[in-house]
């Protein structure tokens, strides 16, 4: 049977999760760690293996080590849902995953040999007899997944994600998040697998950090500030760009723009955004460097390579805080 003949199509969109504020309560929930990796649907039929990203794009050529490991398993037909991870120094590294997305096969193969990836599984979409499990409840799908992983035998490349029905344990995971985890996922045990829909819930621990405003960007086609560029000091005393925040109300933009333009100056002394133009009148795509005098508290959800993964939310200005107090030790890396 070819991959195209499997009862679960290669074009299947993975079930997704909606962001909620708290871990849900009550019976009938299964809680799992939210891994900091690449979501991946894995298909095998005989000697054919396919890895598909959440976007539907193939991941096979970027993870030849995982393809080889899946081909070597003693089960020749399966469709599973999971997360690709790469451990560096004993902890999953999102940066290492990003490095795999390279056009040169020689580099990908070298990285695969030096830092092999693993597939952490949390759902089974086809049973041992080749029937699709999309309409089956999670309780049945997870029992099938446990049986499948047992048939796989001992392998470092394929792992079963832990889970619990105890809310207190899930809340403990959320409180003690390390670099390995991105939050907690909550799933209904009686729920089917709903492709492409946000039928699960995800809970992220929101953190705050005090950052120096090392620069800003204007809004497109505007004379007003659009976003603030954030910086933290490293051990050598250099101010490094770590992200941005754009949660500025329209009412405060004019006064804030005047305040920022009066502080044009040195800016970042370590890592900086590309293409700075301190005094340029060109407003689009460039940034203006500022003397490191202003401090803001921002809310963020995750850090990758000592940078905020996503945009941050401005919580408040911190005139009481010295810029030199804004260091990397706040964000744990």
C-alpha cells in the first residue's frame, strides 16, 4: 500500500488548540505538556515515510534522521501526531530545529548526525488494522497510541509524551516550566480528532521583564511611533536587542513620539536590529536608535536564543527602574 492509499490523507490538517487563561477543571480532561518544537504528522506505509508540518509542507528532507528511524521501526503502517524536538545540552532547542530548515542537504545531514531529532507522540490517527481513528474519542486513540509505541520497542527517536488526568499535576507543570516546555495542552477524553479546528485548549505561563527602550520604529506611512525596540544588558555590559512591543494606543502616540525623538542617540551596543538609521527621515522599515534611558515592563510568553519569540505586550513604564538593572538574568537564559 502506498502512502496515498492510507485511509488518513497526507493533506490532513492537524487538530489545533485555542489559547485560554487557566487550566480547565472537572472530569474528562487529559493534560499534556506543550512541547517547544515543530508540530508534525508522520505517515508510514511500507518503505515510504512522510513528515508533514502544521502548514502541510513536507519536512522529510529537513529531518532525514527521523525518516530513517521511522523506516526502521518494526511496524510498517501508521499515522501519528506529535512534535519534532532536538535536545541540546539535555534540553529541547527551538534554535536547533530552525537550523534544520536549510536548502543545503549536506548541512542538514551534518546537523542530523550531530544533533539527531526525536518525535514526541501524543495521538494515533489509524489503528492496527488500518482503520482511521479520527472519529474515535481521545481515550480510544491514546490507548491505541500506547499499544503502538509498545510495538515500536526501545527507540530514542520516537517517544511517548507524558500526560495526566490530574489538574494539580498540570498546574505544577505550568508553574515549573523550563526551557523544554511551552505550556500545557488540555484535551477532552471523549472528544474526536477534529482536523484543522481549535478543539483543544492551550495554557501558557505569561512572564514579565523590565527592558530598556533601545530604539523605535515609525508606523508605516506615518510620522508617529509604531513599535518600541527592547534591549537587555549582557554580562559584558552590552545592550542587546531582544524583541519589540507595539501595544501603544493611538491616543498616546503623538506625545510618545516627541518624547522618543528627543532621545535619539547611541542605541544598542551589542546585538541590534538590521539596517539602523539613527537620523534618517525615511520612516519605513528602519529604526531609530535611542539613548538607553527609558525602561518598560513587558509581558512575554517564550524565549528563544535570548530573544522573545513573539511580540510582547507593554504593561507599564518603569521610571523607577535603572536601565542597567535590565539584564538577561530576568528571562532565564
